[in-house]
C-alpha cells in the first residue's frame, strides 16, 4: 500500500528553527510537495522537490532523498504566524497526490 | 484576481437530503479535484477531472457525484447515500503538463455538517 508518515504534532519557540520530517512509500514517484494549512483554511503551496537535495525559499527549505523515501521541511526564524499544520504529499506514478495526515506545529513565545 | 472560489463556506444538511457544493476557478486550469478532510487523516480524493465532460473516481467516490460541463466549474453533489458526510471539503485545480499534473491550488473549502 501507499503510505506517508509525518509526526502528529511538534512544538517550537519563536525565533528558533524546526525540522518537520516526512517518510513515504508510494507506487512510483513524481515529486513531493509541502503545503501549509492554518486551522479552518485551505492548504497553500510551499515547496516542490523532485530531485535529491535542498530547495531554499526564504525562511523555508525543503530537502529530498529519493533513495531513503525521506523529506524534511525546515523553518527558520520562527514567527507566531507559522503556527499551522504542514502537509506532506507525494505524487505517485498515476500523477495523483498521496497525502500525509499533517504535522501540527505549535509556536510558543 | 485569479483564484478558486467555493461556496458556501458553511453548510448544514438534514439526513436524507442531497446537497451540492460549488467550485469555480478562473485560473484557466484544465484539471480540477475534490477532496475531503477529516481530523487526523490526510486529504482523500473524491473525484477529479482533467478535461471538460470527463471525470474519474478517486479513492472515496461512493455517495458523491460530479459534473464538468464548463472548464471553470466542477460542482460536487453529496448524496443521501454517503454514510458519513460531515467533513471539510476542498476543491483544487492545476494545469496539466505533458508528463502529468502540476501543483494543485486550493479553494477556501466548505465545511458540511449533517444534522
């Protein structure tokens, strides 16, 4: 079966750095996506990785290792507004997205 | 402004009633999708469409129906056959690349509650 695993909840301090991990087992691989979702709102696109390595975009970076079936999202200089759920999704061989349950990130002052 | 709109934001339905959720996009995207989101679970695909007048079942299509008469519109009907319809429903769209689908962009969602 297809499976995406990520921690249910994480807590971090304002101004700090946090790494959210995602491991996956899917039928084929056509890229990995990270989305941010504030409570009661729609997911918004953060990043896309299809090749191994690190993609940096401002305070957010995303890393992919296809051989390990592993990705992480790195958030630097945390702000209170970063409190949200972070969703990991993999595009499988049929170009359908397989979604993790999301990681709820709590930022404390 | 380009984007995806869903209406209504909140919807209440009595058991046994059908209800239709609206999704409109002006991004000129070919593909549109419907997902449902339940607490503690990943998004689950209900239906998707990559071209007008054609759509495919997703993982949990039972109790739902869709139509795609226009490129901009992809309404979802939740029928009385859906046993547990209370959920947050999300519509998304994307362009379709030669090698497959691209990044999906989401509407604001409709929260459906069955009373």
